[in-house]
C-alpha cells in the first residue's frame, strides 16, 4: 500500500482511515526492514567461524605433512622442499581468507547495529504517532459527547 501523501481533513481533524492506513503502512514497512536485517544476520552467522577456518587450516597442514612424509620416503629432497613451499602458501592463503571473512563479519555487524538503531528510532516514531492518534480520537470523542 503506498504511503498517504496528505491526510484528508474531516470535521475536527484528519480523516481517521487515512491516519490508520498511514500507521499500518509504517508498521508493515518497518516489519519488512526488520525481516531483512534478520536475514542478513542469519547469513552472517552462517559464514564459517574462526574455529572452522582454523580446523580447515590444520587439516590442510596435516595433509601437507603427510605428503612431505611420503616424499621423504622416496628420498626426493627437492620434492620435499616444494611440498613445504606449497604448505606455506596454503597457510598464507588460509590466513588471508580468514582475515577477509573476519573483516566482512565485522562490517556486517556494524551495518546491523546501525540498522537496528535506525529501526528502534522508527519504532519510537510509530509509538509516538499512535499516541497522537489516540489523543486525537479521545479529543474527537470528548468533543462529540459535549455536543450531545
């Protein structure tokens, strides 16, 4: 539903349906934002953790050590040196990737924090609008009671 651009005026204030529709629009809009932020949070949580990356690194290093042992049995010192270099390269790449993932997770966490703060501010605005609406309705009803 599109947002109400202008409230139609009615006797003693604004058209009640326009105000109610506007509040419902705001509520739906902010609920969808909350849902999007929760989805982003779940995606960030699904990313591999540092412990998982460390386990992968250890497994890769174990595999490299295994290959080095195999080469040593064959007596190839040059091959052993090459395997060691590959292991170092793998370790470097894994550490770089772990740093990138941690940095991205921190960025997502900052974005979520900022969006959460914005959402809380919007929720406060909605509560204030509801309170104003209640006061308006109470005023309208008390005005109608005095006329009768």
